[in-house]
């Protein structure tokens, strides 16, 4: 399909405002003006609408396809939340109105949303305070590690290392390095953080352990209490990567069991849309020891219905976002929490776990399941001997299913990580399991047919090596 | 309960297949001592009631109050087709395009977005986006540090202070030194910037127009930087870029921006759009997702995420950045906006915004004691000195229902009497009249 640039016709226009009374050349000296032609597309509005409508039809999406990507929580994105984020009282509001004293009287609804959301997240996770500023999960991880660093610095602790399990998502070590730490990998045992390996790595210079529970293998970390004790002995903190929060709402509050800092992925657990790769939102919650270091400004309640921004926190790490985070994303998550309530969130987690265990059971004789115990909201499997996860993934596309996550976590061979989420029906999982069984059988009978897949998608397998070599990054 | 489709019969059947009796059995690993100490959340409400609640909260905000606020974030008009197209669920409920065969919509859109911003900024490469203009600056600085293996960053003080505060925070634990070069009456001190660049410097960072609205030519500065092998980094305002000398023409190495003005609603702070572009020679150190064009096994043109060895899911601790989810849907919005406006439309938006700013300045500078902070050419936004404290004036005028601009004293010592006033093509002559009248009355 041609790009918008290839379809451009000189002189064609779509949404051009009335010609201004003066040109830039009449208002600015020539030396400051642009000389290079501005090569943006020249199209009619219908051209533009057709182009993007046709492009959209080339995508798989939750609204049309089952998308069991492990660790991504591709649950249904409720439509009413889109309506709410688009309400002009929210969407047209300039952020500076929040901080100007008189103007903020006209932003009270927005400030209240932030304040309320922070209270709700505190209660859901058992933490003492939140910041909504981080603009995605990785940004939240970075924020959390910076808060840990600020705590240690304030206490005079000399800490240079962060520990990460070998099953950790890549953003964990990447964020720790950005926050100035050296990363030490802890090998897993039986798919979990090994307390003995942890003990061996737990020197006085360890600032924290970053983990998630259930972990990326979908297994509950049964040594959690021991881990917390060990960390406390060297004043190391415990970070919770909230990517897997969908497995535990109403069942476990991370603050209650010893986590000091947590980040959410609102675009996972609280059903805000993935957008093809963002925008997300990664709010961070902390225990009281860390609250002095939270980013500013913070919304404070002066009286009933009266909110303002406070920047007077001398130990704050500063600004993580230009203002209050991805407010438009947060609104959707807030509305979702109000809709579900405590019982609804609990039920979401219960059924996420039910669905994963059911699907795992259906696949236990088809794929190799390395961990037989009851899983959480996701599980890992290896492709059968002689088959590759990649080929199974491509064959699934032909059957209208998005593939599970492949080749992550790194510690499972030919890994497929499936997370159905609670919004999928039994029928969907039955059909998906049947499709996998069919693919495996097909792969045994005719291996080439798997290598040829997909055949029904808009393009077939793409040459990624050529892409990197040619480096055609613009039209 | 909403969104969970299971009937009691479904649940029973599934529990039987799994081989457990109750849903609780699936949570046996979470022993009683680990269960929540409290879970006092409000009861769930119907969609109707949640909407009513949120509508009431929305009504307690007044976004349509006339205002002259900018400071990096502008109230431009967004054609409704942008909303319509980016609301297609095939775009917004899709995931990151890790399976390219079923993600060509997203991938081609990102490729076109990369192309559009490269053409707008007149640069060679772009990434798929980072979070916002502030994180784009941080990522650009870190790119320069990695590329040059140097640790000093020269930063002009008239770069947006919100983003400079973010830069301070983000580099808090990284071994870099930020040398801030003081502005002079709201303009960059070119001589001091040049003098500050030596062989220890990874990058020099400037902004055009700067925070006070001053438009400059940074060509000489960038040439000077290049001679020292220091990267020239510029943060620009995308709408004004339609008419201003481009980063490419000035010889910039990296050009970044916040793309909010290209079709993003103001939305009380986000989501916005971190635009990053660079010269091809820096591509290996460039952060973020990048889409490349290639062919499939039938020779058909297609698009894929490329150069992924830079990224966290491959390089982990050694990645160029920790970024994973970015602002893909916002990048799509900006592409649709740029496609609808085209070169003529974007130029007209810039010009009309500038015309309204000149009307506002003519009226305001005619008031006793009010003058422009600097005499540099300006675009749609410029700083004024008042004969009184700017913050107090803003409060006084706001009480009458109009916000005259942003008092910059919070970020700049000695500039308590400076007001930053922005206009866009949505600013009407009657708004300007009201502005001048109310400010005059408050002096």
C-alpha cells in the first residue's frame, strides 16, 4: 500500500485554515526562515481518511482478535472510558491551570481525579502514597529505582548494586542502570528466585531486589517472606514490577507483604488501550519511608472539594513528567476502577487465573509445560521437540489469533508465554487450544507448511536482516 | 460483573477440567498470612453512574476559559478527522508490532510518522517516539554521552525550564555534569555558549524558539560545536518549524520536540509526544523503536521494527534506553494531523498564530510600563516585562475569567515581573481586546 507521501498530489489540500493576512516572510527576517521545502503530504481529506482506514484493517487488535500475549494483559478496553477521557472538561484543559492559584479553581475536577486515583491505588496495593507522573511501565521502574537511590543517599548508605532475577523483563535491568546502579542477575531455581542464590549475592552494597510476583513464568514466588527478611538485614529495599498485577488484585497487597515500592502498568491491569505501543501510564506507589522523595507537584486536599498542587517537598527527586503524568490515560483507569469496584477487581484476577490454568490444562499434552503447578494469570510452554516457537506463532496468525509472547522469558527453551486475561470466554480458549493442537499436528505432518506461514496476512514473513542492512527508515 | 463473560456453568466446567474445587484453590500459594489486611474499595457502579460521576468532575473544570498559556504546550485546533481515525479500534486496541505480519497498519503508520517528522525537522532519521519533549531531551543527551564518551552537557538556560528540571532529575545518578549557561535578557548568550564548549563536552542543548519566544540562528554555534566533536542538540516547536530555519539547515546533530501541538489535546498534562530525529551517523546510539522498510518472502513491500539490538528486550542492562511502550497512538495522531494540514495548512497555522501574537503584543506594550523582555524576532509566544509582579497580575486577571499568560518567576530568579503570553490560530481578536483591557485594568 502506497504511503501518504507517494499519494501526494501537488496543490491538493484537506484541512487548510483561511489564508492568513501576512506570511512568515513579512514577519521575520529572511535569515531565520526555512528554505528547505516542507515535504508533508498534499492530500484531500477523503484521501487521508481512506488511507488510514485501509491501514487500520491490516492490524490484529483486541477488538477483533484473541491476543494472549504473556505479560501484556491484552484485556478488553471498555468503550465508556474512551468517552470519559474525551470529555472536554478533561481533554481541553491546559496543565498550567493546575498550578496557577486562581486558575486552579477551574481545574478542581481534574485535581480531584488525580487525588482520588492515588487513594484508590494505595488501598488496592497497601502502599502509603503514589505518584501518577511516570508515563509508562519502564518510566515507572526508573522512578522507583531513583526513589530507592534517594532513600539510601538520604540515610548515608553506600549502595551500588541492584539485583534482578534472570527471568526479569528487560526494562528492569535497563532502568536500574539508568538510575546509576550495577545490575547483578540472580539465577532462578524451580522457576523462582532462589533464596540461597539471593543470600550469596546479598552484600552490604545491594540497594534493592527488583522482582514481580507472580513472576514472568506465571509462578507465585513462594519464598517471598524469606526474601523480605534477608533484604531487611542489609537495609536493601524490595521493588515490585506491577506487570503481573492482574493475577493478584484482592488476593495480595504488595505493601502488606514487604514490598517498598511498586509500579503499575495501567495499560495492562486497568484496561487502558495499548495504542499499538503506547501511550501507557506507570504510576508508582511507595511505603512511608520513601514518600519524602516522590516527584513534585503533589495534589493535596485542603478541604472538601478543594485541591491544590504542592511543590514544597525539599527531598523530592524532582520531575519525572512535565506535569502530572499521562492524565488522559489515568482517567480511563480511574473510571475502570470505579466501574468494577473492589469485588470486580478481585473477580478480574480470579478469572484471569482461572482462564490461564484452564488453557494450560488444555495444552498440557500438546506443548511441553515445564512447570506443572497451578499457575497464575499466565503460563509458559516450550514448543514440542523439533518445532520452533516462531513457526507456531506465525501459523497462529493464519488462524486469526495473535501469537502468545515468544522467546521471553529467556530461561525457557522455545518459549511461548500465554496470558488469556479474564475477558475471554471458555469458547475462545477451547478454539485456541484446538488451533495449537492442529498446528502441532500439521507441523509434524508437513514441517514446510509451518515455515511458509503466515499466508493469509497482508504480508508474509519479512526479511528483518535486509531491513537492518538497508536501513530504509523514511520514505 | 462487567467484562468477565463466564457463566456459573462455564466456571464449574473449567474448575473440573483443571482439577480443583473452587476458585480459591487456584490461590493456595497465597497463604493466609499474605492475604490483604484491608481491601476497602467502593462498590462497583454501573456504566451510567460512572459516566455521570465523571461528567460532574469534568464540569468542575473550565477548559474553555480564554487563556494565553503556552510554555511548550499549545491550544491549536485539531481537525475532528484526527480523532475519528485514531479512534479506530484496529489502531488503538492493537499491541506493539512484535508480529509484523499482523501489524502492518501500525508499522506503516510509524514509518510514515518517522518520514513526516524527518521532513518537518529536515533531519535524516527518527524513532517511533518517546514519552514527551522532556524525556526526548534526556535521551538525546544520553545519546551524545554514549557517542562521544564525554560527560559534560552544555545547556542554555532559556531552554524550557520544565524540561531542564526533568533533565536534572533523570541525570541525577548518571555521571554527567550539566553546565547551564545563563540567558541574557531572555536570549541565549551565544558567546558564553561557544566558550563553554570544549573537548569534555558531549553536547550543547538549545531551543528554538526559546522559552521566552526568541528565535535565533544556531548555525554558527553548531559549527563551533562540531569542530570540538560536541553534538549540537536542538529542541524545537513543531508548528513553528513549518516556517523557521530547520535543524537540518542549521547543522544540528539531534533535533527533538514535544509533538503535543501536532494534534494532541492538552489533556491536563498528557499523553503528549516525544519526537526525536538525528543524523544517520548516530543511528546505533539512537534510542527507541525504529521501523524500517523491507520486503517479504514474496517480494512485497512491508515494514518491521528494526535495529532492535539497541533495545531493552535484547540488550537489557546494556540497552540504549529502558523505553518499551512509547506514545505510538499519539505519533499516529500527529501523522494524521500533518497529513490533513499538509505544508500549506501547517504554515498557515504558524502564520496565523504569529499574527495574533503580534496583535496581543501591540495592545499590551501600549500599556504603561509593559515592554517586550527581549528584542529578538518571535513566533506565536513571547515574554513581557510588567511594572508589577507577574504572578499577582495573573491571579487578579484570572479572577475576571481570563488567564493572561504564565508568570515565569517560579523558574527564573529575578524574572518575577515577566509574563509569557502565547497565541494560536484559535485566538480571536475579541480575546486579545479582552486581554489588553483586563491586564490594563490590573496594572
